[in-house]
């Protein structure tokens, strides 16, 4: 293997001494063969001769000017070592096994701490060279004659160096920072202090043995790796290779760790860059929002630029958010109103020049905080519009009464802007009972002024609930202001129930007489009997009334209601003598049986009635708009295809009507009346009253208030709570399962907007139509529906048992069924023993606080999310929960019980609240109801 180490020196001479190359090649050929190189003395002597002819190069000790010890490895057969520090040993003193690239170390190196030296070397920065220098240096070293080696020393490695010119050239290249010929920057290369330029490109340094210590030169050479091609001439070559690999392994690991660490740092820097960009953008937007947003009355945050409006709670939590003045646009900057436009009530005034003006005010009511907002349009065509979030933090909006589609909550509805006025919910957007009051389950309520031409819109897609002020050609045809004004107030508190009490609170006791209070109790305790009829007036006579009352006695006493057919024409206000010749005697019989007789009256006067001519002569009727007051405006109502309408704003109309009603009471002994007003849309289209009405519902409100002294049992439409004992009737229901569900929804929705006393429709339905209506029900004289199927009648009867009042038309005895009769008798006992006591118990809170007798579950626990979404259960007061069956052919349902302990009304078991009961069995002859037990009740 000795010839391998000699190859490098031989190759260095190939350029100028080709004969040496041939000689060396011959030596290599012999070494590869079976013979030994020592068997060819002639070739070896020739090689030494040629080397000796070359000029000798300075040794390492001469160049460093130090005395270096020479290391000789003695043959194992002759274990002798000659070490001299002064004399140069002879060539024969060196063993042939000594590696050619072994170097001599200075004296005193045994005292060095080699480990510390190695660590210090690794921590020092390396000088940088360029790749071109290495290439050029290698070329120079190959092209320059090397220092000759003494021929008598074949086993010694003589260090070779480059010429002085090559060294200077290398230094110049190392100090040259210029680019290469292509304009590319030279890449720096690190130079090792322990290796020459030539050896750095050939092989790693050898191992050094100093006394008992041994280390690899690669410990100092961190830029070269041991490989299978390294020159190994030692007997211990395999062990040296393993040591080199093992010592290089930690460097590889550290290099990989550094690479991994650099990769993570780059990712971290990129992420931090984007985070900083996001924070800068967010801070910019937030800063401008904060600059443009001002606080009003401590809890109002209003940005006058984009008109974002927010109200905070006592804990500074946002409870409602919306955008005011949606129709204004953003091209006009707002400013504070001029002094003459400001008010003295402490309100804030902001104006958009020549477009609109906004007034905001605040009222502190302790735990309640109310804010008043009023928009004034300043330019024609502008419709003030404010929109608020439809759903927020699981909060739901309630209010509006009965809506088209019968959605349980406004948050589930979806309709375009529509005038907020009473109508037929099957044709118009809203039903017969309206109130400008809306409440959200998160503790926010709104109340809109009656003078505002209110249009309401719900956009579920955009999550917006909007209020708009807009006049039209019918509902808000009377312009109370030159341009529309939107006026409303918002109140907030933590408790939804308390807020509802605040917004609907009105004492219904004021002016209530003892007789009226007795009538109220009788309506809660006794059923209402509506005498059956057909479309024709001839179907109703004295015999029909007497026969019906005899059949109804078995179910109990109550109020017998006779529809408008008691008179020949609507508006006669006198009894039809042809069909009721002895009506007074018939009514006396009914009184002796314990019934109370109620007559149906309307504000409409048929053109066939004798009173129509008298009313026209006295100018008591509503007249056509843009005409003389002598021309009455006509409309259609039920059996009358042409009728005028009494002008309630005429001071002479009310005395004229009261006189006729009083005569009926005195002559026939009638106790009270059912006021059938129709809806706002039953007024003539081009109506005009003597006094301007705010809206059509104002007519119903004034008419009801004018006849309170005459004794009203119920009204068909309302926009404010009528004075007790007057009930609000639900809309007429179709005799189908859908009509059953609509009845429950109407009762609950009317209770939410502040109507505590609601009269449900007839058990089994008010009419029967198998096709959708294209016109209002009130345009037709609907006959009593045929006898409903037994299951529908039983389920309807079960629901009505727990309502504030019950109203019959068909009697249970008509079925001639033991099942129907038995169910009716059991439900009668349940109402008398359980329901009526509870209705009386909660009557006083309803009169004082406006709370309904029959309530949705969220009024029991407004903080329970499940109670907000349950629409087919209700409570009577706070002690009874009812879960009726509202679909055909079902005998089980899901039931949710609020917090507490409840007693099952079917099997008497105790149930724990705040949980659902799935698949709860409800037989056809039973209804699921649960009575609340004391809190300390144990199972």
C-alpha cells in the first residue's frame, strides 16, 4: 500500500518530467502485480536519481525556523525507535511502513491540551477563499516543480509547497472582491490552517499519535469528510476510518440541527410578518372607527359616518347593534344641528345637510334604560329606515302579532316591507291584532309611535329586522307630517320578563266596575256558545236558539252569541220581527236557564237598511276622499255587498249609535255585545273621516273606546289592549289541523304583544274551505262548518280546555260517541278543578302588569335557550305546562319541561325539569299537562 501514498508526488512531476511519470507508472504496475516493488531495484534507483537531480525545496523546519522532531516507526520485527532533535537521521533508520504523508510536530507539543486546542479551532472563523483560487492553485501546484526528495529516503513524505508567485497570486485572489467574468459574485470558501491548498483537494489529514493520545487531523479540518477514497496506509487503517466517521458524525448532526433550526426560524419570521401586517391593518381600522364613533348618554355608541348604532348594557356588553338611516347614503357628512333645530329636553341632534335630521334622547328608569330615536326626512322621496340584527347571541325577536305564514318568532320570518296594520293574515302580512311593540330575548324591546307610518320588513338572508317610515295610498294615506318621520324608543334590561312588564304595563283596573269584573270572571269560568247558522239569514230563528241552548246546558252555562242575522240588514240595529217575533220571551227563557245573551254588532250600515239614508242625511258616514262630505264611501262586509261606515270621529255618530244599543238592552234584556269591526282593510279604500286618522287601526281603537259603556264582550280587531272585560278574538280558523295550530299560535303571539285576555275561535273551526282564499274572509258570510272528524274535535277540545276562554259551535253530543262524550266530561272536570283556579289566581298580575294568562315557555325562564324555541307548548300562569297534540294520527310527541319538579297529569309521576322527554306517549283521549310541585319535592 506504500505505493498509494507516493502517487501524489509522482503526479506532481508529470507536467515537466514525463520520464518520472513513466517510471512511477512502471512502479505502480509492479505493485499491482504479484511481485514486490523491492524486487525492482533498477527502477527505484532511476527514480531516486531523477528526484535527486531536482533542486531541493526548503523543509518545514527551515521555513518555520524551528527544530522539528522526526518520527520513525520501527518495524515490528526490529522494535527500535530513533528520535533525534539535532541530527538528521539516515534514510535507513526509517521503517518502510511509515506513511508518506506523516508530518513532524514541533517539540513541546506533548504538553499541549489537544482537546482545548480542537475546540478553540472550531470556534474561530475561517478565512474565505474563492472557488476560482482553489482551481487556479491546483493548476499552479501541478505545473510547478516540487521540491525534490532525497533518493535514499523512499518512505518519508516530504512536504511540498507552491512557488512564491503562486502564493502571491493566491493572496491576490483571496483579497479580490470583484465579480467573475459573468458578473456573478464569487462564493466564499473557507481555508483550513492545517492543510495546504493541494492537500485540501486530495485527501484528509492523517492521524497523529502523541504519547498515549491519538486524534484525527479532521478534528482540525472541519471542511473535509473522511471517505472511502482517503489515503490509508497504516496497519490500523480500518480503526482510523471508523474513528474518522464517528468523530465526523456529531458534526453532521450539528449541521442538520442548524439547518432545521434555520428552517423553523424562516417560517417563524414569515408568520410574524403576516401577523404584524394584520395587526397594523386592524389597528388602522379600529383607530378610525374609534375616532368616528362617539358615546352618547354613556351607553350609546354611534358612528355618524357609517351610522352604526350600538347600545351597551350596564356591564358594557353590546346588546343590540344596527345601522341607522340605511337609505341616506355615505356621500354627505353629518354635523350638529343649528341652535333653532335643537330641543330643550337634552336630546342630541345630528343633521345630514338638507337630507335628514336625527334626534336621540335618554331616559333612566333605574334598572331600565330607554333611548328615544326620531328621524325627520328633509327631502322628498327619502324614507327613514333603521335596521337591526335579526339574530344575535341566540336571541329571538317576538312581536307583530299574527303574521302571514304563522311563524313563531319574527326571527324565523322573511318578508319585504309591509304596512304594519291589522288585516287578514291569509291575505295580508299581519293579522287582526297588532301592537307596535317588539321584544328580543336578550333583553331589548322596541315601541314605535302610533303617529309613525310604520312599515316593517324582515330579511333573514341579510339578518336584518328593519323599521321604515313611508306613506302610501291607503294605510298611511293621511300625512301627519309633510315628510315621513320615524319615531320609536328602545329599552334594555337584564331580565326579559321584567322588560316585557315595563313595556306593556298599564293598569287595567282603572274605571273597572264591579259588574264588569263579574263578567270577566264569567268569561273565564263559563263557555261561549255561538249559535250555528248557514250563509242565509233565514237559517237563524228563535227555535234554533232555544234548541241549541237546551243541548248546551249539559256542558255548562255561559254566553250565547247571536251573529248579525238577528237583524234584517246589517246596520238596522233593530230585531227582525219576521224571524224573531217573540225574541224578548226567548231571551227571558235563556236568562232563566242561566245563559247571558250577546248580540253581534258592526260599524257597517248596509245600503238596504233604513238607517243608511238617515246616516247620509246626518253626515254620519265616512265619505269619499277628494269629494263633498255628502258622498259616502262604500265597502263590502260579509252578507252586505254594499255598506257605508259610521264616522267615529263625528261627534254625532257615537250618541246616535249608543241610543240604538241602549234601546236593545232595555227592550230585550241584552247584557253585552260582540263588536265585529273587521280589520283595517275593511274600511273603504278612499276613506276620509271628519278628523284625520293616524292609520286605519285608529278607527277600531276609537270605536272600541266609544262603546265601552255599552258592554262589550269581545272585539274582532285591536291595536291597543281593550278595557276588561273585553276580550280580543283570534282570527277565524279553518276547520282543519292547520287551523288548530294557527289558533294556538295566535293566542301565544297576542299574549306576547300585551293582550292578556284572548278569546280563541270556535272548537272545531269557524268555517271550512278546501281551497286558498284570494280575498278576506270578512268579505264572505261563512256558514258553520260541517261536523269535524272526531280526532280533530277531541284534540281541539283538549287545547281549548287550557285557554283563557272556550267557545263552542258544534256540541260533543252531536257525535253520539261514548269516546267524545267521556273525553268532554273529563276535560270539563280538569278545567273546573285545575285550570279555572289558576286563571283566577293570575288574573290580578295580568291586570296590573299586562302579563298574559296563557304564556309561552320563555316567560317562565327567559334564560333557558330551549324555552325560546318551543312553540307548541305553553303555560297557564307559572304552575301548569300543557303540551297538546296538534297533528293527525299522532299519539306521542317531544316534551320539554323547564326548571323544577313537575307532576305528570296523565300518570301522576314526578318529572324533573330542564330536560326533554322523547317519545312521550299521549293517547287519543288524553292531553299532556304537568303541574309544578314545590321546590323541596323529592322523588
